[in-house]
C-alpha cells in the first residue's frame, strides 16, 4: 500500500505540465510556420522578378537596334505582363522604378538592361521585404557580310 500512494503523489506533482508546455511552445511553432511561409513567398517572388526581367531584356535586345521602335516601353510592358501572368497579386510594383529599361554604350557595343523592383506582402508584421532583379544583355545586331 505504501508504494501505491508514493506513485500517486508523483503523478499529482506533474499534473498540468503538458498544458504549460503547450502554452509555451505554441507561439514558437506558429512563428516557425509563418517564417517558413514568408521565406517561401520571398523566393517565389524573386524567381518571378528574375523571369520578368529576362523576358523584358529579350524584347529590349531584339528591338533596341531599330531606332524607330520604342523598345524601352515594349520591354517594360513585356516584363509587367510576365509579372501579371505569374504572380498578379504577389508583387506590388514600386511606382517610381517598378520596371525600368535602359541602354549603355561601350565603344561600338550596346547593352540593354531591364530591372524589376517590387515589394512583397508580409506575414510577419516587422518585416518589410522587397526584391530587385535585373537582366542585362547585348543588343542584337545584323552585320552583313562584305
């Protein structure tokens, strides 16, 4: 009989411990889940921004050699179209420089660059995440044989 009473007292001193552990560990578990989802959103948005910049750069490289075409606007429209197709509500474009296209001349070689800058929605209230990706390439030119 003495053995049974001692075991009962030990069990009584541990009552409620699992509830306290649950209360202490639940916020940590929720934080880890939200942080994982936030970083997944960041990496997906980064890939979308890279794809949009590359598509805009392809258009700019093909059209920049012809001065009659408005290659900068076409490249910007193509990049915005890719963003609207892949993640229309994920990337919030910066109104100042959301998608920009520019050219650079080094000697006889022209390069064009398309940059995509956007803000991301935040699940964690203290984070302010944004992505900026760019793609640069040479202008495609036709050089006839002599």
